[in-house]
């Protein structure tokens, strides 16, 4: 768009890529919002991702590799020990290659299934081994309110976390029950009170349009509430029917999701409340082929989301279930290596960690930046 001038660029996008004017304008607004984060990138910057593949329960729409702690509690401590060993070797690798961490993201799963002591131990080791002085954001997902305590939030703040993600997906108790959550909207409100008291600089909240038992007006009420709760970054996902999810395996009827486009129209509330779109992507098998959009207050954008979606630099992934993405922008080359999926095999096969780290080293030593 910018190379052709805004007006001509938008016309080309619509005419040659068959994009409707509203979608073209949405993409253009995203591009403009990403500018500062893109311009701030240095040649040797990368992002670090750490996976905690445990959740209190498995949501009906989820196909991520994550284990219910009810069934796999015995794996959490040995998983953490294996992860700490990978942190040590990855930090040495990064130092050898002269790379700088631009953003840090801990996801899963639900990282706050760890205890406050375990979180202290993990984040303390990360801070000790990696140079975080160039990191513009330090994000940990605290997605499930039934895992959030004041002690855990204090551990996050003590270790330098600047952004947490609280992911209600809906503020309707009927919808929460339908997707297998064992908490209520009141639990989310209480969790946000704890987050506000801990004084995190940035808070993200996620919603999903198209969940079972939801409606356009119900989705609007959820939007209204997360705005009122003070999140400065709101991600609106479209429900994706993934083969490994319970929704698909139970063959629930598609007509339960028929109003998803009407739900997304309610996002017109967000610009009026001071939010603007800053990242945009679409997945396979989303309802009605619709998109996922991240909205934030100006200057509050989650840089990691921009970097990974736009493939602007490498993402080094530690832990089970993640993938490392190696990006050479100059030669427009991207390579990936995949971590072992399950906690048990991750614990038992440290040789796969070494193999992935050798691939990362070779990519950079052979000219990738």
C-alpha cells in the first residue's frame, strides 16, 4: 500500500486480490498501527517463547497440546526441571550468536497452572541466564481465572513481567459452561481486580466469536464488559473448528454458530472506545472464513503478536508443543523446527532439544539474520 501511495495501494489490493473495501481498510489500518514496532527492530533481534503445556481443564474448542493438571500433576515438576535445562543451553546459544531478545512470551496451555514458587524458579532462571535489557515487553498468559492468585501475580511482577493475558473468551456463564470452563464470569471479574491491584502496565483479554450458546447480543455484552474492565489490548478470535477439539469430535451442529458474522460486527464498539486494530490473521476452518483481530489502545500494542504473525524475525521456542521459526528477512527465507509435542516425551528425549538448537545455530552461522 505505502509503495504505491495509500489510495492506489488500496485500489490495487481490492481489485487484484479480490478484497472487499471494508476488509482492505481493516488491513490498511493494521499496517499503519504496526509501523513503530516494525521500525524499532534491530538486525540481531529475536523473540523468545516458553511453553507451559498444562491447563486446569481442556476447553471444548481447544486442539493445543496441553494436559489437564488433574490428570498429569505428576509431570509438572519433572517438566519444569527439563525446561530449566533447556533454558540454560538456549541462553548459551543466544550469547554465542550475539542475538538480543526483543520480546518474551510465555504461553501454553496456561502458565499460571504453575505454583508461585515454580513461577519464581522458572522466571528467575530466565532472567539470570538471558540478557533481558533490550526486551520491550515481557508477557505471561494468565488465561484462566481459576489459576490466578495474588501470590502468583506477585511472582510475575517480581520477575519483571509487564503484560499479562487474561482470556475469558466470554463473559456469559452459559457459554463458559458450554465450552467446559469450570469458572464463572464473576471469577474473571475477581481475577481482574487482582491484576489491577498488582499494577501490571499492560493487560490483554481474549474473546471468541461463535462459541456454543452465544449470540450477537451476548457477544456484545462480553465486549462491553472487557472494555469496562480496563484491558488495553483485546483480541477477538473467530471460532476455529479444529479436528482435535471436542466441539468437532462431538459433531455439534454448524447452525449453532450461524451468527458469528453478526458477532464480529459488534467490534465497531472498539474504535469508539479508543482501540485500533494492530494485527490480523486467519486460520483454516474458521467459521464463515472470518478473521482474528488484535485491538489495542495506541501505543499499547503487543509486539510479540506483530513479530510472529508478520514473520519479521526469528522466534526461539522452548518447551513442549512449540515450534521455532527462523527468519532471514534479507533472503526471504524461513525455516522451522518443531519441539516434541507432549510433556512426557519432552522429558524423556532431551536429544530433540539439542537437535533443534543445532539447527538454530546452523541457520545463523550460515548467514541467516
